């Protein structure tokens, strides 16, 4: 919320590009989690008919939603993507588990104003686990995980994200959601039409991966 407040105040200027990544190592639901937990019990996570997507729908949805929100929720117009299931296949076969959903997904989302969002997510990869969101603007930029703001025309200024930038009043998401239900006239931070756009972006990545072509939204 604070980073979006920075965006709304023009701290970053025009945010023209964002990149979001979430790479797990041995992070397959059902396969790599203890059987007692939700991720260990959740066979539906890896059944395409029930889950729809794999890593894209499990963790990719959060990254796309977050980065898109921090960019000001511009209108998406086109998507390209690729999806793979490679690393865990031998173990899935040995455990007789379905091989139906994506283990890794990457995508680029182009917006009508020229902005671009790139996303890559994976449940398992031979790489260092990491999670990050990066914003690139013409007056400043930012990262999450860790949270930092970058500014300065002549000398690079790096600031740990904090509540020191003017007045900041964080919103409780649950209280806000209930308030929006009770008062239809209230402006919702994440209205329903944005949720529809978000699902269209994810579906576009999956369709592009299948057809090997750009998908217009």
C-alpha cells in the first residue's frame, strides 16, 4: 500500500516497466510439502481440471496482481507466454502423481499506454530461490523483497521503504472488503472488473504458451 502511495504521488514518474519473479526450489504442492499441511494435502493443486494452472495460478497470480497494482492497473492489450513442466517429472512419475499443470511459467503483458510487465514463476528449478518485484520509472524506481526506493538524477539515492514519506494510513484489506459490500457507493481498491482483467492476463499467458503466438486481450 505504501509503495502504491508513492506511485500515486508521482515519486517514480512514469512507470514504464515492471518485472516480477518468484522462484521456488522443491516447491511442488503435494509432492514437496509435508502431508499434514494444506499444500501437502492439496491434490487439486496439480490436477488441471480443478486448478486450471500450476505455478502460474498458485504464485503467479499474486505477482501479476501486485506488480500490475503498483503500475497503476493500466489496461492490458496483449500477452505472450511460455510454460514448462520439467524438473519434477521423474519424481512425479515415481510417486504416480499427475503431470498436468505447469511447473514454470513466464510471460510478458503489454498495456495500451506502452507499459510492459514481465513475470516468471516456478515451483521447482535448478536455481536460487528468490522473490522480487521491480519497478522502473523515469523519475525513480523500487524493489520489493527487499523493499527499497531508488531516486536521484546525479547521485543515486537508495531508501529503505518506510512510513516516513508523508502521511500514510494503511488500509485493513478485510475491513475494506466488508465496507465495500455494505456500501455499494464506496470506491473499492480492487473492484471486480480488475479481477476479471487479472484472470484474462493469466489465461492469455497459458493460451500463448499453447499456440506459441501473442494473444490479444
